[in-house]
C-alpha cells in the first residue's frame, strides 16, 4: 500500500496541537476521551471525519502510521485506538492477534453503497450480519511507463521492461514485500499466495536478476513521480495514483494493463476489540465511507472509493484521468486482489537483504 511521504518523515509519533494528532503513550489513552482513528495519513483528513463531527460536535483523535508492521507493533505494545485502517492483506494478522471486534453492518448507513465485489471479499464475514473488515478504498499496482522513452513497452503492455538490458538503471520497483513479490511471481507464473518452496526459489532467482536493473527501490510517490517526469526513470512499478498525477500534468505516460490483469489492493476499516465507545467507533467508520469522503478519495487523492454509489456524482474527466471505466464491478473482477502472503517474515528478510544490496550499490 501507498506510503505517505509526510508519514515517513515524521513517523508514527507525530503530534500537533491542532488537527487532532496526539502523542502515543503505552497506556494508549487519547486526550479528551474521544474515539481514536489510527490510519494512513491521507485518510485522516476533514472529509473522512465530517459526518462524525456533525453528529457528536467533537473531533475524533487521529494518529497516523507509516506502515502496517509498525502499527501492529504499537497495538501489541498496548496502544488501543478505536478504528484502524489496514489493507485487506494485513487485517487477518490483527484479527488472529485478538485486536479486532466484529462490525455490525446494520448500523452502517453507507454499507450497502459499497461495491458488491468488495462486500463479499473472502474472509471478511464474521457471521450474523457482521464483518471484520469494512472496505474503504482500492487502487492498482502496475507499471507507469514513459511513452516517449519506451514506446515499444507502452504499446505491448509488457512488464518485461524491468528486465530489459536496454533500460538498465532506469527502472524502479516498490519497496513493499506485499507489492513486489506477488508482482514478480506473477511474471513467471508463480502464485505468490499459494507458493511452495520450489516456487519461492524461482521467485528469488528472478528477484536477484532484477536487482542490477534498478535505479532505486521506493514507495515514495513524490520521488517516483519526479523521476519519471525528469526521465531519470523510464518505467516504475507504482500505484495508479502516481500515473494519474503525471497524466493530469500532461506528461507522456501510460499505465500498463497486461494480459491477466493487474494487482488490486483494498484498504479498509476495522474496530479495535477494546474500543472505548462502540457507537462512536461505528459512526467514525460510517463517516469515512460517506459519499463526500468517497468523492474526496477519487477526486483529490486518486484512490477509488469502495462506496460505489457515490461515483455517480463524479465527473467523467476524473475517470478519464485515472483511465478507469465507470463499470467498477467488471474492472474489479478483472484484476488480482492482493492477499496475505504465507511465511511473510521469511519473505521480508530475503527482500530486505536484496534491497540493501541496491542501496549499497548506489553509494
């Protein structure tokens, strides 16, 4: 999932006297006793909190995390927010750790506005009309390519540009293991989500072939966009938001749609098992998936909201810039949903070691 540049630079303990941010403490208590949203930075904005504030005439506390591993560690250490924003591939780990409480969808006025495909994601059902995970927004992972610098790949929609010697030192991949390993595995016909040891050895071999090709490894949207805009990079594994920003600026870029589909991440909202106030926590979830919040997601952030009903109010130009069809259901069914990786710790360790080699080579 996308890593906010500001979140990276200031970290999880960012605090501000304004805007509702607070400093995490081991006891996990927020000033004022209001409910707390623990979320990616982009999704703590006013649009996601507006309905909640209108109902309760108070601002919820907000805390940001830079990545889900860090968020998980803080909660295991005692931090108890009320609502959190992990992605689909991550929430099962939080559930298994006893950190989550099922969410009663009958108490969410916006639940039925969510895409049917997303409401029925495997593993989110908790029985009796409750779910563990409320889909919030989604996006894609593919390659953004400069059409003027690599026209042959722009035309072919092939991810093989990452391994083309012609473009050595001018390509990049994302640094998240949940992004890069399924991506490379898919290129060689390995299902990363059902990978045996033989499959993992094939993926490792391919990753090692990739390393000398890379200019850098990063999940910094700004750095990726700037490097593509300048021509330092010819192609970069990125989220659709990176492509959309460059396309809106008139840069000569395309977003590859290979045969077999691209990857789709889904991020959502979950409720902490020890929420201080379930009613307010539900209201905060509902506020985050409101029509206004959904429009903000797609028009201002560039992610596609799970609230499909709200898309009827979004101008055609927004879909054109993202290069998306209004037929969201068909599009979602055409992609590959990012899921939980097995033996993730082993994969993280191996990928971290490989990435370190790229960083060392750049010194």
